[in-house]
């Protein structure tokens, strides 16, 4: 804990399990409507988080993305590993998806975009919701149907 700051909650040990169903509910609540993304669905698998939906252009373009999840510098890192698109070249839609996410990240405290990776600073996200904390993230792991997030106090 930061000396003298009794408002800060420090996570010493934590293991959270987030199911596909919970992730879909969170995505629906958090996704800005003006991004042009519709019908978003999240599915966890050992290789990462699959996010599918449709990008609204002149027509609705279905897509599926694969995000590889890890912890980088105390933040959750989601790197866009694969894009599959029904009607357009994946390269074209990949750029549109990354630009839309970068725009959304600029509007949200604790979200940052670097090249093809979304960084989620959970400490800033929690602080923006009135819960100042230091999460000490150590692991983000996908498995069939769920995501595990672990935190532990740093070694002394």
C-alpha cells in the first residue's frame, strides 16, 4: 500500500473467473453505439478471446477476430492476432476495427491502443469508477468458456 494513502485498495491475492456469458454482458454495456459494431459476441478458447459481430458500413459485414491476451507492464494486453471477414479483405476490415477501437479507447479512462494491441489499465478503470486500487496483475489466461485473471502482491 502507498504510505499515507488510506484510500488505495491493494490487491494482495486474487483469482477471477469471467465466463463467456459475463463477458458478453460487459461488452454489450461498455461498447459505444457509434462505433458501427453490432451483435458483438465474445467466446474464450485456449488460444485467446474470439470476438465476432458485424461492422456496419453500407451493408453489414460479419467478422470474427482472435485476440491473444497477456499481462504487460501490469496491464491486460489484447493483441489482435487474426481477422476473418465474410465479404471484404481482412486487411481492410482489420484497419477499420483497429481505428474504431483506438477511437473508443481515447474516450475511456484506462484504455490505450498501441499498434495492434489494446492495453487495459485495470487500476485506472477501477479508479474512474470510484475504487482507487493497485491490482498487481500477474496472469491472464483463456480457457474454453472462460477467462482467468490473477493478481498477487509483488515479491518483497
